[in-house]
């Protein structure tokens, strides 16, 4: 039986799999959160990230998903240490920056993270058997 992973577990997966795996693991979290009957259980525990950008992205993602479902955000998401000092554009594509500045959801902008509108869309390309995105999935452009 499939069990959805928590934000803490997904960040541990990023720590293990490498920085560039963040797209896969955050999309897994978004998919699980949207399918979960009790999504709050996935976000209660504060994640420990080896990179401050991943910690900030975790907070932005959780904040955005909570807003979608009308849920209260956990205390750790409101912490000042979730706000990056320097702007971060995870796509890394210079030509996308104007669109990312315009399209980033407020939870991301607040933390100085600028993403395209597709950042947390439910993606095609996941393995139907597990319903999980994998590093081998090319739907993410990773």
C-alpha cells in the first residue's frame, strides 16, 4: 500500500538525491497533498535541508498548498529564516525571469523565490504503479 511522504521526508530525499532532484520531490509532495484526506499530517514536522534554498522552497510550497486547501500553515513556515536574502530563480533560465517575476504565487515571492506557474502543477510522467515522480521522469526537464 502506498503511503504519502511528509515534507520532512521529501526534503531528506532531496538531501540524499542531490539538489537538482528538488523538482521531483516537491511535485511528489504537491500531488500527495492534493490527494490526501488528511494533508496536514504531511506538513507538520519542520524539514531539515542542507541548502537554505530548499528550506525556503519547502516553506513556500507548504504555504501555497495550504492556501489552496484553506488550511492553516504550520508555525515553521512562518519563520523569518524561510526568506532568502537573494532572489532565486529555480529554472535557471534567464529568458524566463520576467514571466517568473509575474507568475510566481505570493507564497514564493514573499520568500524571494520566483517560479513559473507550472511549478506545482500535477505533472504527467509519474509511474502509475506508485503514483510517484522519479528521477528518471523527463516530464520535469531535470
